[in-house]
C-alpha cells in the first residue's frame, strides 16, 4: 500500500511539473540579409536556462509556463529581448552591432587583424554602404565615404570610369593605388563585380601598405569578396533598372543663328549649271554656309534657304524654312539611357566547406545615340577542408566588358563635346540632322556644307554621322583566379602556398566611314597582359594573459608579361565601305610591343601586444626587380609602428569608451617601366616603300633606381558612449626622393634628353573622420559618417640648374601673337605640385585690370593661376531606418583647386553661349554695332587710372579672350549629392509565412541626382576630361570639350530565398 501511495504521489508531482513548463522553438536570422544565424545564445532572462541555435539557425528550449523573457545574443550583433507570453514559436532577428569596438579588418597580404592593434590608418567600407544606389564602378562607390580619398569621375555619357587619389600625390608623376582582390593584384577596378564585394579596406599610409613593397607608394585598396554564412543554402536575386539623362549642360543663346556676320547672302540661280529644282530659290536668303560659329543674323523667323535646301534627297530640297531658334537642339540629341543590372548569387556553408557563386549582367544603352555597354561577371569563391588542418581555397573571377559606339570627347575630330560646345549653330534642327545624316544612296550629309553648290562637309560632319557612321567597338576579357592551400602545423602556426593569375585580353576596332569629312579608314588594336604570383606564407599567433604575438614570414615571385599589336589602313580604302585591313590603299601602319618583368620578394612582419594596451609592429620587405641591373636591382622597404590604447588605463566611464594613439614610419617605393633602362629600336616612317627603324636619341643614367618615399604618420582614435560616436584623425608627412626625370640637353650633344634620378618633394596633410550611431532603438536607427581631408605636395629641389619641370599641358591658344601660346601645370621649387601657369590680366595696385589704348586688357605670360589639387576634400554618408523603411544618401565635396574650361571659352568665342547675348551697360543689345550703342567694354582702367570707355564689337570682345587663360580658370569647388536610396523591406513576420522567401525589399535609387553647388558654368567639376584613370590623375584640371554629366534614377528589387 505504501508503495502504491508513493507512486501515486510521484505521478502527481510529475504532472504538476509538466504543467509548469513548455517548449518554445524558433529561428534566428540576420536583419541585414535574412540569413540564418548558427551559434546564437538563447537564454531565459535571469536564469541559467538556455541553448544555442543549430547550423540552420533553429533552436528549441523548455521554458516556464509562466512565461518570461528570451534574450538572443551573438558576437558582433546587438542583443534582442522578446517576451515569451503565450507564444510557442518565437523567431528573432539580430542586427549588426555598429558600436562594437573589437572590429576586425583585412590588412596587407590578406591577413585579418583587430583594428585596435594597428599602428596605422585604414578605413573600411562595407557592402551595404557601397551599394546604396547599386553603383557598378568600385571607385565611384567610394566617393565621399573615405577620408583622404579623392574620386575624379568620368562622364556617364561615355560610361566613364573614375580615378582615385589617396592622400594627394607623390613626387612628380601620376598617382594610382594598387587594387588587391582577395589577395590577387588587379589592374583594373572596373572589372570587379560590385555585387560580389563584401567590404573594401583602404590602406592609406605607407605603414599599412609597406608589405606590398614597390607597388605600395600610392596606397592600397583591399577588396574582400563575399563568402557564404553557415546555415541553409541562400539564393539572392537583385534587379536594378535605371534611366539616365544629361544633367548639367552649358546655357546657350537663342537669339542669333549661324554665321560670321549678321548679314545674309543671296542665292542667284544659274540655269546653265544649277539643278532646276533650285530655281524657286532664286533671290532667296542664304546663310554663310562655310561658317561654323553663331555670330550670324538674328533668328527672327525670316524664310531662309538652309543647308537642307541644297542637299538632294531631303524633303525640303529647294525650299526655304523659317530662320528660328531650336532652344533644345543640343539636349534633344541625347537619349534617355537605360541600364538593366541583374545579379544572381548562390551560397552555402557547412562543416568543412564554404562556397559562393555569383552571376551578374549589366546592360546599358547610353545617352549618346548608338552607344551601349554590356558587362558580364562570373565569380566563384570556395573553401574546403581537405583533411584535418588542411584547407583548400579557390577563387575564380571572369568579366567581359563590351562597349560599342563613338564616345569621343575633347578638342579633336569626331568629338560630340567639341561639336556642340565649340563649333555649332543655334538654328539647327536635330530632327532634320538625324533624318538626313545619310541618304539612301549612301551619301553622308552635314549642316556645315562648303557652299550652296557643294553640299559636302567643310569642317564638320553631322553629329549623327559621328555616331552612326564613324563607329568603334572594344571588348575586354579579364580572368583572375587563385589556388591556395593552408596547413595548420600546430595550434597557432600555419603555412600556406598560393598561386594567382590576373589575365586581360583587349580587342578594339574602329572606322572612319567612306564619304564623310575625313579620309575613310579602318584599324584594329589588341593587347594582352598577364600577372602571375607565387606566394608562400607562414603565420604564427599566440595570446596569453598579458602578451600577444603574431608574426609572418614569406616570399613572392611576381611575373608580368605584356603584348600589344595595332594595325590600320593608310591612304584610304581601295573599296569604299570595305572596312578591312586588306582594303588599305597604301601599306598599312602596324606596330607591336612586348615586355616582361620578374620581381622576387621576401618579407616578414611581427606584432607584439602587452595587456591589450600597447602594440608594436615591424615589417620588412626586399624586392629584386629584373628591370634593373643585377648590381642595383634590390630594394628594402622597412616599416615600424606602435599603438597605445590609453583608455585601458582610465577609470571605466560611460563617456570615453575607447582611446588610442598611434604612430609609425615606413619606406615604400615606385617602379620603373620594363626596358626603361634599355631603349630599343622602333619602326619609323617607310622610305621608298622600305621599312625604317629609329633609335631613341636620349641618354639614360645606367644607375637609375626606383623612386622612394619615406613616410611618417601619427593619429588618434576615440570612441564615446560605448562606441556610439567615433573619431579618427591622422597626420602624415611623406618625403619623396629619387624621382625619375627626363631633362633637356643642348642639341650640340647629339641627344635630346637625359633621364636621371633627381628631385625631392614632400607631401603633408591630415584626414579626419567622425561618425557613429547617434540614435539606435528597436525601431529607429541613424548611422552617419563625416570625413574631411587636406593634402599638399611641395617641391623642395629638382636638379642643379633646373628649378621647374612641366607636368601637363592645358589647352593652347595665345590671343596676343595669334599663334599658339601655352598653359601648363608645373612642378617648381618652392611651389605646390600642379601649379598652373598661363596668361593673366595685368592689374594695378588696387587690383583693377589694366586696359591698353585700344580697349583690350593688358596681360602677362607665365603667371601663376592657381593649383590643380584641391585644398580640402570630404563627404558625409547617412543611413536612417525606421522599422522596414530606409533612407541612405552620400554627399561629397571639394574646396579649392582650379579647372580650365575650354567649353566656356569656345562657347564665348563661337557665339554659342548665353553670355554672348543680352544688353550691355548702356541698355543696348550687345551684338548691335558699337556705332549704334552696342558692343562691350572690359571692366578696367587705363594706365593713368581713368576708367576704360572703349567699346568693342561683341564678337571681338569675346574672341579677344581666346587663350587669355585667366578668363577661363574657375574655382573647382563643388558640393554634390552622389547617391540616394529610399526603400522598404518586408517584415520577417510576413515573409516567414511563405516558407521560402528570406528577404524582400524595394527601393527608389538615384546616382548623381543633384549638383548642389558649383562655380563652373554648365559643368560638373567632379567629372573631368580624360580617357584613362592615370591621365585624369595627372591632369584632372582641363575641361576640353568634355561630354556632359549625367544623372540616373530608377528602382531596385532585392529578393532572398
């Protein structure tokens, strides 16, 4: 009986206990991308009762029936508390903890380190901040987001690429950083798939980049590609569709048409020679057809026989049309470009493996007629544990970029920028030009005809001929990959071997159409470049209670190879419209080039830490370069830095969360080009049909060495309110020596130049960042990052007897002599790098322009007009989110620097610009004759101090300023809204009902939507003419008829499964 009673009592107690507990289950995901999170701690608040999520982010936990609160926490993410209530399923989302202080970043040689241990400046930008408006160009995506980084854009009208300067310039040459993608050096950032980028870390100073040796002088940009997160397989799809239009254009006048004078001519029909269809035009007014300017008659609607009246085949042949303005003729030439950007990514990670594959396609039609660009990316990133302690890493990246159409800009033939802004007319009807640019019989037409009886082009083709007749196409294939093995010998000690290759193949062809202004032609060019890297690395890491040590030692063999070939027809085409080299009338022009180099390197680095307070770093690299003689081909690049986390010694406070001082010194270098020390024969102009060869008449110092930069840097990092507010300030001083210069030599020596090591410059400056998360609640979040920087490069010395060298030419033109004067950027002892020299107004002591007796301003040659480098650069990034809504935008700015605007100069010279019409200071139309009260006068004084009262004809007033450089030098400062995103993400509570949609968001996005402030009329100074990254880097100060800036707006859809 007692046993029965005891059993019954235990059963009752068990029932009571069962009734007091129940089971809760759920899934924990990331609020960023909806991926499941394994290893998340799930704990009943105030108890030790808890569990962790499994590999699929799922958990199951027995909790009291009375409820309570579940606390979800995970390293690097903000904790979340959810009341249990009567729920049986509780799903949670965790957000990235933007206030965490133990940030891990990727450093040189792809080594991950805690940022607080570094004694040098780096700045990381994550994928979310890079893809605000789905920018496809990596450099453009950095604009306004990294202190000390200046982004110089190209026009969107030509699918322009951007250039980057990190902390100004070094020495006398151009500045372009090294790009490294997951350990693979990459020559062209435009071939990087932005959809596959996880983060970018900018190594600003020499200490950060010294382990890259001779290629580290201008800084390093490290790109880390996406890797799968543990859990179920994720599929992500992203579509962005945008519509692009021209955004900034010069303002044109709409009062006067084409011509050199305001008088029409009269057509006299000659029945003996003229087409009878023209008989109705006898006595008709005709313009000066040979004129390509707009100083002609007022556009008052009079009937005039224009170019189409004398072009057989047009509907208006033999007819007059009103002489009237076409205010939007230039604007109407440009299309609305459409860009379709689609990406599909599949990723999966589990025990012992991690794989991510991405396929992306960007298809753009340009704002210029008959232009398009297509980019295709394929990326594969996989890591597999082959055995215990042995890991295989493979990377494979492919990009094909095809560009079709004419996108020529600058002062050269076929340039649309030149046509519209320098030599065009305001009465021209774009509809007619487009309709009749080519006749059914193949003839090309032009508005700029020779005469009424000779309708062939005189100076200019129709702009549509340039776009549909004189076309070009290029295709670039880029492959990069890495194969690596890592073996962990013992705990903390590992060795790795990596083989990587970067290979590019480029092909282009172009034609000048038969029957157009210039001789018909066809040409092809191609090049291939390859870089192989063989790298071995041993790493050791050890942490004890008071000390930490990390070290690495390794070696690298870099092998480069470059080949190029080009060929083009000469003397025209033997068969019109046969665009083939075999159609060349004369012997084709051909050239080829080949180069090789090998650099062998050894390197080592060590870091020591004491009590998480003091860290000391040292590194050394030695390069052996095949370009140089064996006796002088070795270079050593040392670096040392230290950081002191003084906040560890201060009492705990809620105000100052983190404080660090850092300082370091390093040496880095530049590289010589292959065969720079060994000049080779080159093909010359054929003589009597026989090939010739020439040898350079320059002399090179046989002991020539690569340039060297010694860099000293210090900084401070502070974090307040548990990391909610952060600041970072750096000051640096670079000593640049052994520059490679080509000096002029008297012709009596028999040589033209002598290349030597010479020169010394210093670069100094600072960059600062302040940002954080001022507001963070369960529903509302505000992240902000503000940066500003200043950099100067001053010339200390050049060479005995030489105190200045020319860096780059601007547009030539001298109004005084009628010849070709010059404006240039120079490096002169005691001056800033890039000081602009040209013709300047003479002024009296009061600053008044001095005027000569004929009413023209007096000028001085070779005067300082400013510098091309800005005084300050900066930007601000904001992201505000409320529940599922998000608003993100970037503003960047530049203060100072100068730009020469050839567009504005020619707009004035040719009478196109709005500034060439209106009333003068006497209330009379400025284009009226001076004798009738018209004309303009220069604001200035005569030598005796009296005010200038001499009026010039309007055309003479503006033409007289051609080549007067100061008149067309502008302050390059600007403020610009670079990108903006307004979006909404569907809540997880809704998506989980579908059982297959992980994330879903929709956004409206815009790139370059608003140029807030500029001092350059009709131009965006952040976009400067140039065909390559390096040319814009070295000479980003001349607008020479560049294509207009563009803006795009569209929508972005992101789905995760």
